[in-house]
C-alpha cells in the first residue's frame, strides 16, 4: 500500500497512494478514481517523477516489482 517500496523500471521507487475508495476524502484520490476508475500513484524520483497506473493496466507492468512494506 502507501509507502511500500518497489522497483519501477529497475529503479527504487515507492507507492505514493492507492486510489481505490470512492469515499476517500482526499480530492486527488477522488479525481483519479473518477477519471481512471482507480489505480496506483508511483513516486519514482530517478526516472519519471510521478506515474499514475490505472487499475486495469497494472497487470501490463512487468517492470513493477514489490520490494517491501513502507
């Protein structure tokens, strides 16, 4: 979940937030759910900065690897 450590395109990264609750009070999360149906925001300072991966695309990311809990 949030702050979990991952590898994204081989670089250390972390999960910034998971957008999966339509009742979440955070407007950024609510926007991502409304626009994309939910997903995961990756914080990757080495490459892209921030990348949002929509829920339906998560299985297509072979270069997303869980490392440990945050």
